């Protein structure tokens, strides 16, 4: 099932796109299931051919929420991807489902804003959960395992525009190669994440369930911009380790929500 952002409802009602039912604060629409995942059928196994020695990982961002009953299957997909070579899998927890009974402890308005940036760039009329965005270029319902695998496979064949190298020496640094920058330059993002969290949800749509979330993003900050010249940015690896983070990544992206043109990831605790 796909869950649209609750604020979308009023907009669609104003244009006559659907009837508004009193007391309903969101609109849920059924997403077409994968044929392999249908009742009684064999589920799709994520087997990717992405080259672990590729110059940059394929960036897979899942927008999810512990308050959304449609998200756990997509969380499981992301959990598998977190262990795939050649893939940088990240869970961004959005905050717009917090009102229905459970406040997601990892949700942040900043992550919702990132999802909105993608919606604007991809020409989407709404944001929804669970949503996966691959390399900033393609969005997929997060539980659609075969479609997600196909998108990652396709993205793995594209060469990076800028090579990103992360170095833990001297406190940590990110090195960006010279190259042809997109018009208007590119944003350089620093992301830190936790390897996994288990949460016993007490209320809301997932009340009574123990949820497992992988590669949970905790901080998203802008290091600066890349304009085509070789650059170096300082990283505080010691601080990230002290906070218990499992890994950090640097993503170079056209604008704020455009295609990813370079990325690298660093394991901070030996388990991610």
C-alpha cells in the first residue's frame, strides 16, 4: 500500500480529484503488488549485479515512517540493500505521520523537506511513504522489490561525474575530483547514520509491533558546493564515532534534489 502525505488531500479535493470523507486526514491508495510477491507466490530475492569495485555506490534513499503501516515491507527491502556491495542504502524517516498515534523517534522535518525536493524535481504531485529514490533520478514504491532491483542495476552502469574519496586520517576528510559540474553547481551533503535500530512501537498503526530499521539517517548537513574544481572538505570522524554512528557518507547532487553525480561511504564501526 502507498500512503500519500496528508496535506495532499486538501489540494486534490480543491481540484475535484477525489471526494473528501469527514474526519479522514490522509488518503491511502492500494499500490499494485509485485506478481512474485502476491499471496502464495515466491517473493523476489534481491540479487544485484552492481560492481562492488565501482567508482561510486548506487544511492538508494527510502522515505519511511514508523507510524505508517505500509512501511515495514519497504524497511525490510532497505535492510537487505544495506548489506549489498556497491549500494549506499539510507533510511530517511519523515515526520508527517507522527500525528496518527506514534511519534517516530528518528523522524525530522528536514528529511521530509528532502523528500519534497525530490518530488519537485521528479515532477510528482505529492510525497508518500514508502518511497525509494535511486540516485536522485527515479522513484519507486519502496516495497516493489523487483522494480527497486531493476532501478539499481540500471543505475550501476552510469559513471560518476565527480569521484568522491573519504579518508579517516587527520580527523577525516572528503576529497572531490575535478570534473564537469552541472549548471549552477552541485550540493555536497554529509550524512551520518546508525547501522540498525529495533523499536517496540506502542501506539499507532504499527502498535504492538517490533520494527527493524537499517542505516537510519541521523544527520544531514551541507558541506558546501562543487563547481568542477577539485575540493577537500574536513570531516569530524571522531565526533561521529563518539555519537555511536555506524557510518558516514558524502553525496554530491545537482541542486538540492537532483541527480546524484558522486558518492562515497565510510564504515565507522566495522559492522556496516
